[in-house]
C-alpha cells in the first residue's frame, strides 16, 4: 500500500513551482489554498494534483482518501489490477489524476516493531503516481474532490519491505493515463501495459527515529 508520501512545495524545482503557481492563481481568494500540505503527506490532507480538463493538464487541489459511509476511516489506495471490476473504482475511471511526489514511505515489519523507509526512483526529482478521484461530501455538507492512489506489485528491490507499492508512471505514460478515452476492453489492455511496478533503480533510505 501507500500510506504516506513526500512532496516539498518549498523546494526550488521548476515542475513543482509551475503546479503551485497555477493552484495559487486559481484559488487566490479561497481558504482551501491555506490547507495545501507540504512535506510528509498523510491521508485526509489537501495536496496539489494534475487532472484532465478539456484534454489539457490542469493543476488542482484534491483531498487524499474517500470517506467510508458513517465511519471516520478513509480509503486511500486502489489495487490497479482490479479497478475495472470494483464498482467504486470503475465508476471513477473517467476521473483520473496524477499525484506529484518526491518519494513515498513504507514500513517493514520486524517482529513487533516496524522500520520506516523512504523510497523513490533513483535520479528522479519529481514523479507522478496514478490516482482516481471523485466528488464526495464531508461532515457539514462540504463538497470536495477526493482521490485514491493506485498500487501494484512491488519492484524487485523493495519486495523485502512490502508486498505493494504505488503505481509510478513513466513519463511517456502520464498523458495516456490522464487523457485516453477508449472502450472498456481497450482500457483494460492499456492499464495492463502502464500500471506496472517501477522498472528502474530505486533509492531506499532507512528513516531513523520514526
């Protein structure tokens, strides 16, 4: 699974600055802009994302996690292998998004203890995870767009840490994920091709005192 990830909005990276500038202009007078999180991202927090608007990339603020009915818990992940079979996720299949990140966190069980790791594709400053989103109603009748992160089998290098990992899209697959509008059968073939474990080298850092 992917239970936390990292995105530093203060870092001087052109790709991040472009997304943040677009969001700042769009939400200039909205209080939701002050809720956008930077650093280690937790479920239910508001974060920058990329969605498809008129077949163009558009920066947007989304909330991580779909609330369960009458419960405080949220659904934060969706298995890439079954998104077309599960009614909740198949109903969201037209609302695909890219979630920018600089790394994600995973925990390895060691008896009664857990060791935290920071993981990212090597030599990659920013990458995009595949997501699905939908409009949901929070307590008080507040409407927000909320997303889940797709997961897949782990890359070879991190199998010893966890049995799942977020779907990190190759650059050439990002627009295919966002914009492709084809039949259900063609979508199934496309997803099999692009929603796969990361094939490049991974950077794995043990996180101390967490």
